[in-house]
C-alpha cells in the first residue's frame, strides 16, 4: 500500500484524468451523502426514540426498560449501522467508477468518498443513539468513575481535586 501511495503521489495526473477524477468525487459525494442521510433517517424511525435533552423530552419510557433490553437496542442499532456501512462500501469499492480513471486512482476515489461522506451522514439523525449510550454509561459506570476520578477542577488548570476548593 505504501508503495502504491508513493507511486501515486510521485506521478502527474493528466488533465482529462483529473476531470474524470473530479467528476467521480462530485457525483459520489452527492450520492453517498444522500444514501447516508436516508439510512440515518430510516434508522431514526425504526429504532426506539430517546431524547432526554429535547424540548419536550422524547421517549423517556426507554429508561424504564431493563439493562439487557437497553443494551440489546443499542447493539442492534450499532450492528445495523456497521452492516449497512460495510456492504455499501464493499459494493462501491468493487464497482467500476462512473467516469473512467486509472486503476491506481479508483481505490482513492471510492475510499475517500464512501468513508468521509457516508460515515458523516449515516450519523446525522443518530442523536438518540448517542443519548442512549450516555445513559447506559452513566447508569452503570458513573458512580464508579465518580469515586476514581477527581470531580472538581480542570486538567487544563492543573487543579484537579476530590473536594471543592475556592
């Protein structure tokens, strides 16, 4: 891989190839942003909602579920994101580019475009997943972390302490 990258960056890209490369990036960026947003929006609707920071609060009954049910819900959502992300990336990385470019540029276009744009947008509507994860961590580890780590002060100011000081 390092040898390929070195050869890629040491060679000059011709103007026609640069145009095709740019066109692929433009088209795939728009397509993957749309697909990632669509997947995220679908996940937003099919998984339990939980918005404790929203006004008004949404899905607060999620907190009443058992720990096993909460972890299963989070795990299912993460698994769905992982599977959709992998198979979509696999499909794109094994398909032919829309506009022809040399073989050594194909993987850079696909990896860059699918990685950055899809992974950004697939988490666009996942605030509920973040809230669920924070809730489970705080519920099961917060008390332990409060005992271990200093509660007061700031690491930037180098004044961490276990008791409040003025």
